[in-house]
C-alpha cells in the first residue's frame, strides 16, 4: 500500500514550457486535491476533485488545469510555465467529507 | 481577508511548557477542522481533527473549537524539542479544504 504517490519528485522548466504533474492513490479515496506551497504562505488550494469525473477550482487556479483520469489518478497541468509557478506541489486524497487528508511527498518545481 | 488566519510566528516556548496555537476562520458554514504538523522539507502530517464545539484531547495535544467565535486552537502540553515544526490549521466545508499560512513553533531546550 503506497498511499499517495507523486511524480516527478523534482523538475526544472524554462518559461513557456508545459508539463504535467502526476498523482495517484491506492486507498480507494473519493476526493483528491492539488496544493502549492511557497515560503511563508502555507498550503494554497489549486484544484480539487470530490469524485471521479468532477473538478472544482480552489484559491489559486489560474495557469493550471487538472484531469481526474479515474478514481486513482489526478493530474495537474501547466500549459505555459511562468517563474511565479516555482513552488512545491502537494497532492492529497481522502475518503470522504469530514475524513482526514493524506499527502504525497511533493514535487519541487523550478521555472527559470 | 484570507479564509483561514494564523499568526506566522515564530512562537518560542521553553521545553516542558504549554504551547498554544491559534486559528480563526471566516466561513460560518465550515464543518470540520484539522491541525497538521509539517517539518521542513516534509509533507504535512495530521495531528488532530475536531468537529464539535469544545475540547478534544489526544495524549499531549488538545484541540479546542468555538464555532460562535470562529476560532480553533491547539494546545501542546509538556513541549518537546521534537515538537519544533510548522503547524497548519485547515478548515473544511463540503469537499473544499483551505489551510492557513501556518505557525512556526520553536521549542527552546
């Protein structure tokens, strides 16, 4: 049981390049989340998916798109990366409302 | 105004004393409340969650919730150097979970 996994662990992009961050969970959780964390800013919600086939915007969705491919996988895409998107990205999942979240190890993204 | 507010700290507490961490939130429809601990370079890990007004105790940790005042707190008794970390408050409404900026706690040996 791997829990929540994220790939890649670290990525360097040039401004304007695109990439997809992958997240998968093997706990049969319904809800999945993408957050970014910048120094002194806590975790900011980018997008979330309450169930397979649904996605909703969070606090900072601009510049990102998401896909809930199936119950296990929730990907985050940067179509045209900007230096302001340099951050640590965390994926999380949980079984249902009022349940606790479980976090992946994070992806460190540097946009030059 | 951010939906979840925390004092960023650092909060310095002597070893063995009580550390008190506070959090306020703006959405009166919030249903459940979580405290996470995060060590530098690591993922957040859950310490406690609380749904109902009042206190909830788990070992050295006590969470307190006051929905009328829109206030949730975490007390850490007998603080240890290993408690030095950033503590994140999270607030849940339906499927949406919003975090505060976190409070850095430093336990002085």
